[in-house]
C-alpha cells in the first residue's frame, strides 16, 4: 500500500516513491495496423477515451506525454481538454513497436502475433533496444505523469516490473490504465495492471 505524506509517497517498506506514472493504452483505432500506418480513433475509441479521461480527470493535474501516433494523441486530447492543459509532450520512445524492415504492411499483423508469442530476446537487439528505451524513459521520470502509449510498449514496462521478458504479459484493453511507481533510483514497481480484455490486434 502507498500513503501520501507531505507531498511524498511512502510505501509500507518505507521506500520513498517520487513518481507515479499512469500508462494509458489508446482507444480503439479506426483501422488496422496492416491497412493504415497511422489511424486515428473510431467512434468507439473516442467513447473509450472520453470515459478514461473522465476517470483520470479527478486526479491533480500532471504532466501529459503521448506517443507521436494519431490514436494516442487523440486519446490524450480528451484528458488534456478536461485539464485545460497548456502543453503535452510528444515522445517517440513510447511509440508503437516497429515492424521489421521489408515486411509489407499487409503482413504486419501476422508478424506481430507471432512475436507476441515469444520474448524480447527472441526478436534480437533492435527490439531489446526498443524495450529498453520505453522502460528507460519511464524509469527516468521524476514528476507524476500520464503517458498515452501502446499495447506492446506498456507490456514492456510491466515486464520490467516483473522481470518477465515476454512481449505479451497482460492483454490490456483499449483505454485501460496501468499504474507504475518509480523510486528515486529509477526502480519500477507495478501498482496496478490495467483492465484486460480479449482485445483484437488488427
């Protein structure tokens, strides 16, 4: 359990947690990963984003960070509007996992489904570097932050918390919120896994 005292958080073990990070998966996209390189949200995705923004808007205003991709920026926009946020940082390190060079767009989903059955080590250095960039960015935060990101990127952070190298650990639903605490050394602790569902990877 985490308690607040004088602006700092203290865990049961007495460790100071200097940062709480809310990792939001984007709402449902209007097109599949194998048909559109950068789709926005469909109507259901907008509804999901609005519901998540309403739930998060009761929290104190905090930093907002989004993947550069449209579906994340649009999801973030709902919370940004509720908070009347002056700015939002766009961060490539929390973007979607890249598909291998040379894989045609129509084959990207098949590649991803195969990759999700294995580990980061199975995919080699390009992908362990992607994982490390996502985790390193989150571990380096020193202010409470909401990050709007993607299924695999958020799973990379969950894996770092659990010392689990699988690409897919939790079947995170669209617009779900996973919470991670970061101590002053950059150590990550998983506070809550986001809502899960049999989400279609398309």
